[in-house]
């Protein structure tokens, strides 16, 4: 079996190491996106086959599964002792999962409307995420006991959403169809086959994340970019592709609450569960947030724009959502973020 180091040596011998790593980075991010998407699909199918509850499928299994790219990059970064990549990915994804995941569909498709009954849960997720991210920037650096608190916060929010029976806001459009799909073949063979496919998908997630982190570290050193900048831009976009694809799919079908739930569920999970796991597992006993302070104004501006879109009303009193203009502003905010990190955050 050819591993990353073997490929790198081959590339160096041919003087193509930079091109090889660029190719590996792109290919591994595509593989990470595709395998994560398949992991979610097989997770839903397997849950359905075993007769698991809607809560488990919607808010536990799917929530974690859709965060697989960020989680995989975080674990791989810890193994490679480059936690800056993971932190950049998490915080950068928190910006992209709002500015791009909601901004691009609004910009290219049209206004994203919100149902009145969904507004409370969405605003709660956005409010909690905003408070958590503000405290993270203030408290920095993050230590292991902070990680424990973050994980507890995530568990409490998930419990509250379950108790209020808001299981319809799930970050996966396919889940709605699969949850109520008539599955007449619940035999052992079907379960084993689906479990095997899920296992293979998860293995590919981990392998592709390992290759992507290794390639990113190499390129960062070659081009004098900080690992934090690579994580906050390239990995932030790459790991947000599943959420972006789901949002476009949901908006096209006019399932706007799913698009918002997809975005808010992702940023809540990253700010609490995944960052908490990273803090607990960090080899340095602390996670530095200072390199990512420039993201904060853009992040909270994005939160504010989306929060405003949930609260505003038209002159007729009907609910109005995220408009095309607001979508354009959100997209511009992320573009500013990328330009800053690539042109002003050089080692």
C-alpha cells in the first residue's frame, strides 16, 4: 500500500512535489466531501433499518454525521500535531456555514422564508452559538475543562430541542424521505450490507482527511502561509461543501427551514461539540484562538444579518426571510475573509 510519504518522495524525485500536493489536497477534499455525504446517507438508512427514533436520527446521528468533515480534520490535525489547522477549520466553517451556506442560495435562487413555528428554535441556536463564540474569543486560549463545558452545552441544547419536539428541523433533506420510507426488507443481510457501506465511507473520511491535512501542511510551508490561514479558508470551504449542497437542494424544494436548520445546526455543533472534543484532545493542553480574532467581526456581522432576516416583517405583517441582497452581502463577507487571510496572514 502506498502511503502519503511514499507519494511525496516520488513527487520530489520528479520535481513535482508542489503539483502533487495541490492535486492531493483537491482530490482528498473532494473525497472527504463525497464520503461524508455517503456516511450521512448510510447512517440514516441503517437507523431506519434498526427502527431508531426520529430524535436519534435527526438530532444525534445526522447532526454528528454532517459534521464528519470538520471532526475528521480535527482528529487528523491532533494526530499530526497541527491543531491550528483544526481550529481554523472549525472557526472558518462557522463563518462559511452562515455566509456561504445561506448567502449563496439566497443570492442565486431568491429569498429564504422562515415559518413562524420554526423561528424560536432557529433563533435559540443562533443566539447560543453567538454567545459561545463570543466567550471563546474572550476566554482564549481554550483548555480541556472548557472543552467539557462546550460538550455539555451541546448536549443540553439537543435535549431541549428534543423536549420541545422540534425534530423536523434536521440538517439533511434526504432524511425526511428516508425516515418515512417504507422499508419492507429489514433482514439481516440488508443491515450488514448497509453497515459495511457505512464503515467503508467512514474509513474513506478518515483517510482523505489525513491526506488533505498532510498536503496542506506541505503547501503552507512551501508558500509561507500559516496553517491557521489554510484551515480558515481552504478547509473551511471544503468541509462546508456538504452543508452548501444540502442548502441548495432544500431551497430549490422550498424547504427553507431545512436550509436554516442545516446552517444553524452545523455552527452550533462546531462551536460546542467539535471544538470541545478538540480542546479535550489537544496535545498542548490549550487551543489558541488569537490567530482567528480577525474572523470575529465578520462572523458576528453574518450572524447579525441572518438574525435580522429572521426577525423582520413586511409591511403586510407576513414573515420575510433572507433576501437576495442580504445573500449577496453574506457572500461578500466571506470573500473579504478569504482575501484577508491569503494576503495579510502570511508567515
